[in-house]
């Protein structure tokens, strides 16, 4: 035998130690996740093995359990099969609230989940796999099964790769993150009666537990969310943990070329949280590509989102982005991160009208927090680009235009908009407002071409007069008539006037807005979006009502584009820019507050009757079961947020977030009285300036501002029924008045149906008299008939349930 040359051995030793000494790169880990395989040596016949994670309990009663091969020393998954005689697994999950039990029962016919299992594929980044292995080796709940190790591994490895690959970004992030931070438990379960479904507990989503099943809605893959709630430790008041890292002081330098491709360098200051770390998770629009990243000027690794959509989050317009430092970065230290990114986030809507499709996600960002921004754009001279903030510079440089702005208060996001614009300058006391409109009309707003038919030779001569087939005159094409396009600036001045007067109205009620220089610019489409200092306004709002597309000419649509969308987006300069939310469950607060502010503006500008007309319309939308799948309101409580988008009931998310959100604010106003309600909103703006509002924080404020005679419990109940549950009651009132010597005794019953028995609300009754103002009495409803009595000064002419409560009419 020839001996191996010494030099080669030495070199190999050096290579091995170099590999062992270095931290793995994110790309290496991602590859290991994609190629993950079962470990045939770690296959066990298990009996009575179990584990609990927060509210989830999983029992592996009889079957085989196999573990993954380690990735960077960690086993990230295990798979269980009950394919043996008497084989069984079981999962138990009890939702903690009534509405969650109702939701679960709606899908599984039971308010609690207790399902026997054929199989369980389990992904863990919290060390559960290692603990299960230890448990097996310690207490004999399993014995090694080498005889089937290879076969079991061959069976599970491809399944594992299929499930783990779309989760690679998340798995890599958790492997690189400090111990136990943002841990994930993901269970893909094969139920004996419910089929396949998932349960997951995600530490990065505030320890939120979700049970859900893959399905299809209108031919598109979707999830039915059976139930979703904060894990037990969070409900018991354990803090979810400090932010991993925070951002401040964005500096973005962006160039738009002649084709409007965006190329940008984004710098941001990153402060590391309480634990040292190497991995930093950002998100960016799918249309953007991050070329490179640096930390303090030194190039670092970038791992960008995969094309396969993650199995955890579902479809998103954003992709995850991991920035990985070669070594740990100290807790509490501050660094400059720099990203070079480019992409196509602007599309043409035709005739020099543009659509910016990544409005808040065109630069690397994280899900929470606020920062100041310095924004610099270089773009073609023919266009105007607008963005939020105070003007720093506007100049021409050859064929290019340069615009610089500074946002000096912390905001959650910064967008831009561009076009060939006409500008109107408006103002409100202490606020400068620039309103831009397009000089051109996008293709989709051009009225369709009309064809005037020309009588053909056949028709003139009449058919069948013996003309030979071959002699037919060539057909004459109908004449196309191009109706004139709508004027894209028809309402430019009206938009500017409404913007400034509604902002003045709000400033008087709530105090100053976040940013004193607000820009409004058009966006093609049927929506608006109010960013801090920058409002995207539907181009339809700029058209005169008679010029709008035929489908948008109903009374409801016209009111939306002419009267509501402008003051709604203006109100987001308070609700969203001054006061913000972080969790999707609280998003209804911003929409409800913005829309109710708009309604209050309409009430002031026009009349209370106009406000009532819109509220009645909203009531109709919430109760309209045109689809036959249930009324939008029945889809779930308003705090479900995005989860309502997955409902099979069409329009549920929109109707609940906007229509019910507005109604909740209206009912709260009536319960508190005008003065207290407005003081509460002013206090909300003051107390939560540049802070995060939650539904619970809002509830506490409402309790604080309740009037005399209304108990804290009554306010809590208001939120329990209108905010944390769904349901709109039917109410029937019977009453009679008996005149006495000095007063009138009013007695009656209030009959409540159409909601759960424990639904209970304070119902305003309007007592009308022949002369004098209407008196309101409040009666707490409950399931069935509630008797009530009151003492009146004079005989009423009529007693009715007030219009100010959301009921089935
Ligand atoms: Zn809104």
C-alpha cells in the first residue's frame, strides 16, 4: 500500500479546520434545508410519547417516529406515522374565547379540536426535536427501530424537502438567530376524520397559534383559518420580548431611468436589541431585487426570498430578505446598513399616467417601528415626482430632475408618486397642502369606442332579390366614434378644497397632524392610501361624477368618490400617521377612525341626515346575503383583520373593517355623548402620538371617558359584543306609558333575537314628545325579552329604538 503523501494530509486537515472554524453562511444553511433528509439511524418505535407547546398538546401513542439529520447541529423536524397495529396519535387544542370556539366549530363541527392522527410532520426551531430524543432515551417511551430506519427515511425525506424548502428563509433565520428567539412549531397533521391540516405556533408573530386547512376559494389556493389566538403565555401576560433590532434615520437615494426602472441605495441605522446577533430579517417588494448589502461599509451576505411562496405565511406581495453578518454583532450596538436594490415598481397605465405598485415596500424595511427619512430622487425631466416631507431641493440637471425631501418626524413608511402633473396649492392653518392631478387620462378611464353601424348594401337592396352569392358587395365596417375622454382635472380644485377644509376640521378637533406639509397625488384604481405626508388618491375622485365609468355611477359609488375618499385619506394624517398600529388585528381602528372622521366632516359640511344615509347603507352592506354564503358580518369579529380576507363570504373583510368599524365608532360616540367622544379622540391623538395603539388600549380609553352612570363593565361589554364578537341583533320594542299624578311611568320590553344568548348591548330608545327635544333612555338588552321601566315628565308621543344602533331592520 502506498502511503498518502504527508503534504496532502496536512492540507486536508487545514481545510477541515477551516470549515469547522467558520460560521456557516446563510446560503449553505438554505441549501441544507432544501436538501434535508431523515436520519435512518434515528428511527424509533414509540409508545405514549407526548409533548405540549403552549396550548397545543400532541400525543404520539403508538407508531414510528423518525428525526431529521442535523443542520448546523440542530434537528429541525421529526415525522410520526401511526401505521402499525393499534397505531394512533392525537392532537388537542382548545381555543380560549367564545368567538374562536365558534370559528373552529364552523369548520370542524366541534368547538374544541381533539383529533386522532395517522401522521404528523413536525418542524421545530425551538429545540423540541432534541428534547423528544432525550425523552425517548431517558424514559423508554421508544426503542430504536433500525430494521425499518432506511425505509422510513426514504418515505419521509422527499415529503420533508417539499415542506421545508418553502420555509427555508424562516428556518435559516431561526437557526442563525439567538437561542429560542422567534421559535417555530409547525405541525402538518394527517387527521383520521378531518383530513390534512396544519397547526402552527410562531414566536415571530407574537406567539400566535393558528389551526388551518388548505382549501380553494374561487379556484385559487387559500387557507381556511379554523382558529387563531395568542398562546397561553402571552394571554397570561408574559411579554413577547423586546424588539430584535430597531431602525432609525433612513437615507434613500433613488434614480429612475428613462424607462422608470428604479435603482436605489438605501442606508438605515440599525440598533441591535438585547441579544447579540448575526441575522437581520427585512422585507422588500417582490418586484425589487437586493444586489448587495453592507454593514458599516463591509459587504455582508444577502439571502433573498425564494420563488416558492412560504408555507407559513401564504401569498404575499413582499419577499423576506436576510442580512447575515459574518460574526455576532454586540447587543445594543448601532450600525449603518446599506442596501443596493433595483426593480420595476412603476407600471404605465397608458398616456403618461403611472401606477406605483410597491408604495411602502420599495425599500428594505421591517414590520414595525418608525423612522425619519431623507429622500433623494433623480428622474426624467418630463415628469414630476412627489414624496412626503419638507422640501430640501428641487432642480433640473440636464435631462434630469432632482427632488429631495426630509421627513423629520418618525413615520412607518415613505412612498413616492409620479406623473405629468398639474398642481394646486391649498392650505389649512399651519398646514401646507399640495394637490396634484394628472394632465392625461389612463387607458382604463377612456370611454369605450362606439361603433355606428352603416346600412350594408344587402340591407339597402333587401335580401333574396336574386343577387348571386359571388356578387355580394364587400361589407362596410361600422364607423368607430371615439367619445371624448373625461377631464382628468375636472375636480382637481374640489379635491384640494375638500382636503384643506377637512384637515382644518380635524386639526380643530384632534390637534395638529403628524406632518405639516401634505402632498396629494393621483393613483389609477379604485382606492386611496394615506401615508404620512403623502396621499395616493384614486384618479376617479378627480373626475366629474358624470364622467366616471358607468359601473361607478351608483349613489353609493358617487358618494364614495365625491364625498368620502378625500376626507378619509386626510384623516389618516392623524389615524395612521400620528397614531399607528402594529398588528393586523388592530388595523380596523385606523380605518374605523379615518372613516368615522370623514363621516363627521360630512355631517358638519352637509347634514346629520347625510351621515345617517351612509350609515344605513353600511348596515345594508353588512347584512346583505346576496352570495347565499352568509352575511358579511357573520364572517367573524372585526379584530380578525386579514383573516376575514380568507372568508368565503364575498366582501366580508371590506364590509366589516370599514362599514362595521364606522358603526362601532358611531355607537361609541352615542354612548359617550358628543363632548366626551371628541375629548377621547383628542386625548387619543395626544397620548398615542408616534406610539402604537391596540384594541385593548382603545378599550381602556373608552372606559376612562365613559359618562356618569355608565359602568366600566358596560363599556367592556360594548367591546366584547361589537369588537371581539360578530353578530347584529334584531330588536323589537313594546312599550306603554301610564300618566301618574306628577310623572309618567314608561314600561315595556325589548326583545332581542338573531344573535347568541350572551350578546348584550346598551340600546338607545328615543322618547319623542309632542313638544320639546327627544329624550334618550338606555336599556341593556340580553337574549330574549328584557323588561324595562322609566319615569318621564310628560306623556310621550312615540317611543322607538334609535337609529344610532346597528340592528337588523
Ligand atoms: Zn383608510
